[in-house]
C-alpha cells in the first residue's frame, strides 16, 4: 500500500487562498514519488475576495473556502472535518494568504492571531502520532499556535513575520528559497517558497526538497 498524504488547502489564489503554484508543485512531487494524496479544506466563508488582477478587495463578492479549493483539486476534495490522521502518513499545508486570512487571523491580528479550531483539531492526530508535518510560505507562522512553542520553522528572511513567530514562542531559522528547515524532534519541515521565490523553478526546488524529506521521515 502506497504512502498517503493529506494536503490542506485554504482557497484558490495567492492573495485570498492557497498559492496555486505551491499547491501544484506539492501535488506534482507527491505523484512523482508514487505517494497518494487527498485534499481537504474547511467549509467556511472566505475572509474576503481579492481581484487578482488589480489586487483590490472585491467588496460585493463572497466565496466559500472549500468550493474555491476544489478548483485546485480538480473537484477531488473533502471537508476538513472529514480528515482523520490515522488514514494518512503525513500532512502538508501549502502557503498563500488563505493561511493568514482563512485558516488563521494572522493577516489582521499578527502575534495575537487565532488559528481555525477545525485545523488545530485536524492536526492534533498527526502531532500526537509523530507523523511528519510540512508547511510552506506563510503557513509556518501558524506553528506556535497550531502545534506548540519551541518548534523551529522558516519563512525565509522576513523580519516582521519571523518576529511574530518569536513573539508567540516559536523558533525562526533563516533559510534560502531553495532549502528547507527541519525540526527533527517535532517532525516538522518548512520551506520559504513564495515568501522568497521570484521564479516558479526556485519555489519548486525548496518544495520538492520538503516533500522528499517528508517521504524519508515517513519511513522512520
């Protein structure tokens, strides 16, 4: 039986959901390694909708995170409430501002942020079972609230975001776009992705390393 990984999405689009390239690269690498995956997203309203051409908020639009995430998963997606850790060997959270707006309140509250309770509950089983957890781009900012304090993560070199992580009791490690940070004790792997990437190939290198390391850790 092949390894199985849960991928948790937060919408569709860098400014109000999951980052599309990061998600696609994650699914591509899992498939290349012969690892099965299943996508999940919370069945909640988006924080807001961004017109990705102008970068402005579309005040009259409302969207659902699960419905929007289904675009990325080609319709093959389940509500986050259905995620059972014992059915998977690892979990990955791509980035995009959906992590900071839909999965948490980081975009508005900074170090006072609250993480979606449904997400905390979903990841509790992975943490307790010591199954590997991968996060990329802005998603690692949630780790102190999501998984606990004292876990080493990276968002690259951003002093503001790294300061928030430290203020919440996390440990930030500077990291280049093409590399990863691994907290072996807590079995958490992170990479900067589009916190630093200027080209899709740069993001791909770090994301592929993250997936490869999770693959190795699933065997340990």
